C-alpha cells in the first residue's frame, strides 16, 4: 500500500509539471510546396500558461538549420496565451520532412517538443539548349 501511495504521488507530481503549459497543437503539417518557393512556409504554435506564475521561454532549439523559430521576449502571465513563430526554408531539402522544435521554459525542468512536417517538391531542372554549333 505504501508503494502504491508513493507511485501515485510521483505520477501526480510529474503530471503537474507537464500541465503548466498547454499547447493547442504539438504537430503541424505544412503541406506540399516547392523547394524553390519564394514564400517560405510559416506557422505559429499557440500555448496557454496554466501555471500560477509568469513563464518565459529561455531558448528554442531546432533540429535543422532550415527552421527559424522565434517568440516574444516578454513573460506570459497566468491564463494568457503565447506564440512561437516557425518558418521553414526548403532550399536544399527536397522530399518528405519531419522536424522538431524543442522549447525550454525558464522555470520548467522538462522541455516541450513541437513538430512540423510536410513534403518539398524538388526544384525544376532547367535544360539549356546549346545553339552554337
């Protein structure tokens, strides 16, 4: 019985640590687009601070240099929303992709991992005719 109580306490503690931030979605499908697109695919992840204190993103780590992620520098107050803006540069990355964005909050031990996925059509190969015979 004592072990059951300890296990239950541990589970509740871990759940409380992860429930401080609530993302509306942790995965976003950017769809299909061309490798040489001039309009880079972009998306933003929204989250709500469900804790009793302001939260601040200390840093964001991406799985590839092809991803740019940014956020506001201001802390998000309890009950308020924050956003993380993500842009994907497909140049040099044709084919299917599944990339991650790891978000670290200053007062939360475990990071949150977000994902973007999609498909990049390869650049069209241009053929040049040699007309100088």
